[in-house]
């Protein structure tokens, strides 16, 4: 893999990760620096976020995004860089506890290339409940594959560990969506009540004059 920015090569790598994750992670270089996986993750994050912005503009996204392109790019860059290293640190600890002997760099590279799922999950997430569940399920599957192919951990142990984490995330996500939907519905009902009791300015002034 060339360390220079090559969009075509990045897209080919993303396609390979999605089409054949087992083969990709089996041959993935465990070292080679952070720049290449970081750039890959930023591109995948940009594509995924751009899709969400488009879906929001045409009314397909449940939560509408109201942010300009420049702010979106700045926010994306910060979030991808920060979350990439944080997530890699968490996975590194989990893999170490599971018996892996690989370095933090290897954990980071695994996490970075799993981000190839971002554009795909952006489409799935258009469907409430089902989309996020599919997203968590796909991430779990790819983490298990990376555990087996890169860290040489037993498949059964990998499925148990990341399967449990996946189920926890699904339950938390489900509760969060329920709370968010209730909040949105409550907000809409509150807004309607406010509209009903709202007094036009002229009528309010008239009442004050009469008083």
C-alpha cells in the first residue's frame, strides 16, 4: 500500500475490506505507521458523513443536520482523529485481556480499516431501529474477524466477547432511541400547545390598553 494519498487506492481498499474482510485482515500489514490508516479512516468518515448530510437535506434522515460544509469538514476531521485513537485504545486493552500479543499500532490499523463500513452503515441508518442494529452487528462481525485473522485469537472467545459488547450496545441504542423519540414527540406536542395559547402582539397590546 502506498503511503501517499491515492483516492482510487483508498476506495479499492474499502471495497476489499467490505467484500472480503477475512482475506483483507489476514494479509493486513500490522505495522507501517499511522498516516495511511488515519487517512483511510478520514476518507471513510467524510464519505459517510457526506451521505448523512445529503440524506438530511432531502428529508430522509430522521434527525436533520443544520451545519455548513466547512464546519462539517472541521468537525469530521477532529472527531475521526480523536475517536479513532480512543476506540483503538479500548480495542487494544480488550485484545490484550483476551491474550493478543499485538501492538497498539496493530489495534489502530484494525479499527481504521473497519471504518470502511461507515458509508454502508450511513445507508442502513436511514431505517430506525433496524439500521443501528445492522450497524452494530456488522461492526461486531468485523471485530471478530480481525480478532481471529490479525490477533490469532480463538473464534469462540472472540464471538463471546464482542458478541456481549454488541448486545449491550444494541440495548443501550434501543433505550436511547426510545428516549429520543419520546422527547421529540413531547416537544412537538408542547410546541402545539404553545401555538394554541400564543397571543398575537396586537391583541396583547389591546388587552394591556384596556387594563
